[in-house]
C-alpha cells in the first residue's frame, strides 16, 4: 500500500515550458486535491476533484489545469511556466463520505522555474 | 466561512521543554479537528484528531483537547525532542456542504539539543 505518490520529486523548468505533475493514490479515495506551499503562505488550494471526470477550482487556479480521467490519478498541468510558479506542490486524497475526512498527502514535488 | 488561527512561529525550545501551540477555529457546527505534522522535506501527515467536544486526541506524546466552549484545539507535549522539529498545522475538514478543508498557516517548531 503506497498511499499517495507524486511524480516527479524535483523539476527545473525554463519560463514558458510546460509540464505535468502526476498524483496517484491506491486507497480508492473519491476526493483529490492539489496544493502549493510557499514560505510564509501556508498551503493554498489550486484545484480539486470530487470524483472521476470532475474537477473544480480552488483558491489559486490561474496558470494551472487539471484532469481526473481515472479515479486513482489526478494530473496537474502547467501550460506555460512562470517564475511565480516556483513552489512545492502537494497532492492529497481522502474518502468521499463517511469517516472523519482526514487527508492523506503525497511527498511533494519541488518545482523551480527559471 | 470557516477559519483556523494558529500562533505565529517559529517556536524555539530546548530539548525536554514543554510545548504548547495554540489553535482556535471558527466553523459551522462541531466538526472533527486535526493536527498535521510536516517533517523537513516531506508531505503533511496526520498527527492526531478529535471527533467531538471534550475528546482528547493523542499520538507520539502529543495531545490536544477539543474545547467547544473556547473553540480551541491547542497542541501540547510535555517533553520535546530534537526529532519533533517540524511544521505543525491545525485543520478543519470541510463543513456545510463544502469540499474544501481549512488549514492554519502552520507553526514551525525548532528544538535544540
């Protein structure tokens, strides 16, 4: 049981390049989330999904797109990277209904845009 | 809307000192309450939780009691270790039909030998 995994762990991009971050979970969770974490800013929600084929915007969605084609995977795309997107990105998942709704986090992807 | 307020950090302590990290919240109803911990270079992980008023969550020597009257969930540990150095987040699950949890800004704890 790997929990939540993220690929890649590190990446350096040049301004204007594109990339996709992959999040995978093996817990059969319905809900998945993408956050970014910057010094002094806490966690900020980018996008989230409450089920396969559904996505919704969070607090800071501009410059990012997401897709949830399979229940276990949640992809975060940067179409044209900007230095302001330098951050650590975390994916999280949780059960949809029932339980106490704690989130399970991945180990993070550290992205630098030059 | 829901909100979580944590004390500002960093909190710097010597090994074996007593730790308190304050957390107060505003929420609809009486949701579960969580403390997450983030060790350097890692993702967040659940440290402890409480599901109803007066519940005490505990794990790894840390404790927090769900205080409905004061809307607080302060984190305490009687004797911290260097290995407790991390960032601690107080959090609420989604309430009132929302799908979005609420996290505090995080409190950094640094423990010196």
